[in-house]
């Protein structure tokens, strides 16, 4: 009770210092007065009485100190004192303070921003309840892309019924194309949007609750169910002005009255999780027994494990059921080609990025280290200037602990201010990243600075403060008092020791910057190599737009003929627009979605067992290859390759090469040879260049092209090749399309280059980040070199003056300063280069066609850092050579 | 300044102050200090100033109360008086001291006998 009461009293006293101090002052005055009176009564003189009173009292200041110590919270008093003192002394040294806070803000800001990304992609679970139970079910990764990662609806039913380790299995149609919705509002052109078809239990399985309305239920997916749609939060806001009564309203979507049944929460962004870098506006339920039933592999599988079921058990379970899956239950030889391996959904979404993120994290860690070393150096220079101040304080009774504590307070205040500014910087950076919808990285749109990031900020701020504050602090406190007071600062032992420490710090900095630069250089070179890849098509001066048309026709033959007529008409009209060189239509653009059908083989030769998947299939018009800039050996399709003439295909070089191993073709060329897909003969009209389908970096697989005159495309992307920049053609092309088909929606006009850029965006993103960190590191290192050399020139002004008075030329002085700079730089670069060799091996997996020890990169980076170091040393060297001996000798 | 020594001194001084206030009634700081000096017949070397740390401590615990008044020779002075909980504490501490000093006395006697 007493203790609590006393603690409260102490806290209360802490805040009432002035009146309590005045009280004490008055009390002590009375005490002395009374003592003097009594002493005088005993017959002493006034002087003697006062002296004895004071002696008996025993130190007025000591008594006050003891009283305050007993009364209030001494530690806090000291802390506040240190704080005020530090703020005052930092305020006096405004230049230093600004530079220090700036350096820290950059270092800490970069760290917080990257931490937010890492936290979002790697550390935090996916934004679904019980997300650790969610698994992505697909075959082991192969060359053939998404077509091999999908299953048929019959396969879905078999898998769902046959496995026992999942609470449920769901999926979405991976072949939903972009801009597949056209919403008719009013009389204008229909609005184009993208939706994904999902199996009706999709949201239940993920645990996503719409903010308004309901999720899909089983009835929505039944045959003949009324069309319904769930809107994404973003589309609801953009297209429907965040209408709070939207649920229940019906709109004309793709010609059908479709009812909105729900709006998704802002936190659920389908694109951000399942197809990074694309914008999904709405979700629609799929009728599993509708047309998709016969369309082959369309659906990806997502499962939720039963509680207590391990991943290994689920794998065993899936492996047992997978061989029973059929593409179509009615076609007996379509069974037994499936594999299914569940992996945690999280690792499917962001697993590929682990390594890049760790590299990024290390790079910002490096930046922070450099910033700390730099600051340590600055503080050391500052402390050297203040050594007399500290010696004086020690002489006046301050303990070493008190001085170290004060220096640490100083670094804490600096790093606190730096962290604050860094947080603001990181918030800006994160907000910018969040708006970069075009970067194909998952979960980017949900990026934000959360509690964990704030905790991380505090952690690194304290780490930084201790790291850069402790060296100068210990150095100061360990100094010899008398030596310091006598030290004039020029050329004596203490300063030498200081300088050696500072040089070591600079060397460390240069080495760290060197490692960062080499890493960034390797990534940059990889990126340039990626840009240089022969994609098999020419992305410049080409653009694509989604084409909409109806194909009338009762029979397959009639429909094919009509389709040819419509497309031929479109292409003739578009080609006649001035500035258009070539035009063609394809159903799937490269670097996007794709599919495969089977493996046509040379006629008369039996296909060997064990070919996993066939070539990717594209249905194209004549002229498409020219529009894309893909080379053909043989001939292009023509409009005369009609439904009644010989079936023709084109295949890519890789597939032709593979087939040539089995066929005995004269001169090995596939052109003009006959293939057979099991049902019909296919004449190879031409062999075309390998097109990069999955990404710009991977190997190219097999590809086969069918003409629209003989096959139905899944969609129609009009590709044009222009002489002018493609963007300028948008209006005239759209006008032409609208003339032919008034129902043509205002679809997005996409330059092919943008599609390539999108595919390169993750690499570009990482490369740019690491490169900017390296630039930052280099700047900091240059500052560090400049600081040390400039300081040593200032310290030696007198010595330089004497030398020059004795006959040293300006050139000689300059040379000596520069050679000192070079010595530091070279030691730093050599140790940095050695460290880089080790580090570059660790990032080898992130490089593309670039050796980890790429000599050009190493040479370029060493040269760059050497030149920067020279520049940083040249400025003080120039100053040194301009020293006026007379002035230098007169001043100290 | 050794902290152990200070602690011991503190406790002792606090007890002396409480006892003085019980014996003399309300008193100012100087009066208390003088009284302790006189009672100890100058065997305790007391820096009078240290009394003020002790007074604030006792006051914060609620064992003594303080109010400003006028001294004999018309000076404004702060007068301290013991409170009820102060008296209780004094009784407890005095008893503790008594027992401790009894034990110490017996121990010293014992050691003399043992030495023979």
C-alpha cells in the first residue's frame, strides 16, 4: 500500500517540479537562517555562525539532489535532460542533422517498403480464413502451360467424389478470356469487362463473404439457371457508382438479362491472387454440365483440406484418384493421362518469388548497413570535434556511463526522426506500388503498411541507433581525459586512431556498395538479355484488339463458311486503312492463355507411348503470321483452304524437329508433309518460328496452327501491324470495326509490346528496385569517402601549409590526397569484389543467360565505383591544393 | 557512495525522524535535525541536509504530514507532524529494532563467552 502510494506520489512530483523545488528552497533557507540565529545566540559572529550553519548542513546542492532523488523519477529527469541537450546541440548543427536524418530516412524507408512487400507476399497468410488448408491441385510443372494444369468437368466430378482428404474441391475456368463480358447500358457501345467462370462452391470453399448480397449457391450452377453475376468491389464502384441497391438489379450482359447477386469485399481481388497483373471485374458461375463439358481441360482445381489431414496424405489420396480421371467419361481412351499433386495455395501464388524477395530484402539490408556505417562515420567526425566538450564534462563529474548514454540518446533521436521520415517515404512508395496494376506480381493490390511493418520500423530504428551510435560512443568514453584536453587535434595519437577507424568504416562501405552494384549489374544484364530474346514475333508496331461477331449457320460447314466471310471482310476493311501493313486474327495471343488438343503425328507412323501433352493450339486467319512478324517457311494459309479442301496446319520449328525424329522426310523438312491426328489427315503448309508462349524467358514448346476456314477459334483477337505507332491507329481501326459490326464493344486496344512488357514486368520490377538500391548505396559510399578525405584535409591544413611553405607544389599535394582516396577505394573494391563473387553465386538462379561471375559486369561496376571514388576524393584534393600556406600557418 | 550503506542509513534516519516527531509534536526540519543531534550526543555525524530526503520519503508514504506555519522567531517554516499510520509504522519499526538489538546483544555476549 505504502509502496503504491509512494510511486504515485513520485509520478505526481515529477510533473510538479517548479513549485516543489521552490518549497524546498524556502525550507532550506529557513533551516540555515534558524541555524545562524542559534549560533549567534551562542555568541558567534555573523560570519562564523553562517559558516558553521553551512558546515553542519553539509552541502546544499547535495541535499537538494538527494531530496529530488527521493521525491521524483531521477532516471526520467536525466533522460529528459539528455533529450533537451541533444535536441539543442543537434539544432545548432543543422547541416549534420539534416544529412543524418536524410540518410537514415532513405535507408529505413527502403527497408520498410520492402518489408511490406515481403510481409504481404511471403510472411502473411493468404487473405482467406483457414488459408493454410487451401491447396492448389495440378500436375507437376511441365512445358505445356496452363492447358496441362487444368482438368475437364468429368475429371472434376471423379476427383471430387473419389478423394477423401478434402472438405471440398472447387475450380475456375482458366480459359475465360479478357474482355469476355459486354455490358449494354443505354444506346452507346457496349462496355467491355472481364469475368471469370467459377464452380458454384468457389466462394464457400475460399471462405469469402460478399459485402452485399450472397455468394453463389449450387442452384446458380445448374443447367438452365437464371444468369447471375457477382461484381468486384472495384468494378461496382467504377461502373455502377457504388450503387448501394445494386443487388437484385438485372443488366443486359452478353445479350442476357443477368442479375447481380452480390458485391465482393475490397480485400478479395481475384486477379491479384490467381492471375497477377490482370483485372477481373466480375465472377460468374459455370454450368458444369453445359457446353464446357465437351470442351476438354478447362478447370483448375483448388481444394480445402479436412482438418487434421496432412499435405502428404492429400497427395497420396490425389495420386490414387488421378489415374481414374477422364477427359470425357464417354470416350474410353481419354482416361488415365492425368496427374494431380496438391501444393499449398500460398506457395502456388507467391512461391516462385521467394528467392527474388529474399534478394530484395538482403539488398535493402545492405543499404541500411551502408547508411549506418556512413552515419557512424559522420558521428565519429562530429565526436572528434566534440572530444574536448566531453573531456570537460568528465572533468566536471559526469560519469562515462552518462556520456555514453547521452551519445546513445543522440543516435536514438536521429534514428527516430529518420524512421519517421522513412515511414512517410515508405508509405508513398507502397501507395505507388499498390497502384501498379500492370506489374504481374501477386497480391500487389493489397499492399499496405500494417502493424508488423510498424513493429519492423521500430526494430530497425533501434538497431540502427545502437549500430551507428555505439562505436563513436565507446570511442569517446574510452578516451584519456588529460590527453584529450591537451590534444590540439592535429596529427597526435588520438586523431590518428580516429582516422584509422574512420578509414575502416569507409572501406566497409565501399565493399558493401560494390556487392550491391555487382548484384544490380548482373540483374540489369539479365534484363537486357531478356529484352534481346528472339520472341518469334515482332512486338513493336503491332497491336491487338478483341473482335466480336456472330456466326450464323445451321451446320458446321455453313458456320465455317460464314465465319470465313466475316473475318475476310473485317481483315480486308482493316488492311485498307492507311498505315496498316498487315492484319490477322488469332484466338490466343502469345504470353497469355493457351490450350492443347492432342498430338498429330506423321501419317503412317505410330506415335510412341508416353508423350505427355500435345502442341499448343492456335486458330488463325491468313495474314496473322505477317501481322505478328513471325517467319514462315513454306506457305501461309489462304482463304482458299476452305472447309471442303485438304485440312492444313502450320507447325513451329521445335515441333517439326521433334516429328522429324520419327518420320523419314526427305531433307528432314516437314513442309508439304502429311500428319494425322487420329481422325483426319493434316497437310503441313508451313513451318514457323518458335514463339515464346509462356513467358519471354522460358524455352519454347510445340505449337500448331489451324486456319479459321477449317476450325472455330475460341475468341478472336485482331492483330494489326502498323507503320505508325500503333496507338495512333486505335480510333480509325475501331471506327472501321464499328461500321462492320455496330455491336462491336469499345474493347481495349493493346500494343503487343505492352503484352511483352507485362510478361517482363516482375523481372523489370526487381531489377529496377535493386538498381535503385545500388545507386543509393553508391551515393552513400561516395558521401562516406568524401567525408573522410575532406575531414582529413581539414585536420591537416596546417601540415599541408608547412609542406607547401617548404616547397611542395599544388599538384603534389593534390596527388597525395587522391592517392589516399584511391587506397581506400581499392581496398574496398577488392574486398567487395571477392564478396560479390560469393553473393552472385547465391543469386545465380535469378539470372538469365548471364554468368554469376560475368566479367563485363564486374569490370563495369569496379570502374564505376572507382570513378565515383575518385570524384569524391577530387573535391577535397582540390581544396587541399589551394591551401594558402600563410593563412594555414597563422590559423589553427 | 556505496548504496548499501545509504540504505541502512536511510532506514535508521527515517525511524529517528518518526520517533522525534512523536516525542516533540509538530516540528520543522531544523528542529528535528537539532533534536536528533542532541539526543545522539553527537555520536551520529549527521549532515543536516539529508533530513530533507528522509522527510519527503516519509511524507510520500503518508506517515507524516506537513503544513506551512510560523516558527518561534517569526519565520515562515514547514512543520511536520506524525500521522496515525506513521504511529503504527513507528511501533512496528521500533519493535523490530528492539528485537534486532536484543538478538545482537545476546550474540555479542555469546561470542565473549565462547572466546573464553
